[in-house]
C-alpha cells in the first residue's frame, strides 16, 4: 500500500497543476489563432475559464390517475386523430384525405381546430372532420391543434404518419374504344 501512496498523491495534484500552467494565444497575420503553453513573441497570456457543468434535472414523473397532467391544464382532456389511422395507406388518385379528430371536452368558443399536414396548415375551423385535397403520393404526417384567438397552440395531438398511394399516369390503361 505504501508504494501506491506517492502515485495517488501525484494523480490528485496533477489536475490542479495543469490548470495553473499558463496558456498563450497567438493571432497570426493570416488571422488564424493558435493556443500554446510556450511563450513566444507576440503571444498574450490567455486565461482558461472553468468549464460549465450541467446537471440535468430529475426526471418528471407522469401524473397519477386522477391528477391534472400538462394537457389537463389547457382545459382539454384529449385531442387525438381518429382518421387516418397510424401508418394507413390512402389509395386515392386525386389525393383526397379525410381527417377526423376526437376532442374532449367540446371546442371552446374562442378556440379553433387547425389541421396540419407536414407542418403546413391545411384546414381550420370548428368541425371535427375535414376533407383535404391535393395530398401527393408518399409518406406524410398529420397533426391537429387547438389554437386560441391569438393563434397560440392550446393543445396538440400526437402526430400520425400516413401514406398516399396514387397510380402513375404511365400505368393507367386507356378506356375501351379510345
């Protein structure tokens, strides 16, 4: 154990010694900056600041049954998209999409429901079902939001990914007799 004591003392004092070592900053004529531990002509001593240490906050516990969660603070208990279903494939050559939501309790007078597809507002109003047009083939994400009169989001649904399948005009057979 005695041979380890000097090594342990050396290890404990080394970090403090390294912090006391001067550091120099040199700005070269081309504008590049060099840091070194050797003093040189034109170098200025540079103080290295103590590092910022971030301590993450403790994890947030989900509310127990019957307690008010973050969404309950908005006055709404639930906003969810009921159509299209998650990962649904919509087969519509015109790109029509019916979006339906379930909102509880009912929409407050000064609020409106907003439907976003890929982050872009596609419909808004007070209805709980909308027919969107012009949705092109591919994967898309739909989200519903309740916004107040100032346009701020009061509550937002979980996003739902859906896929639009449209046949290519290259594969459509001509009508008989044409």
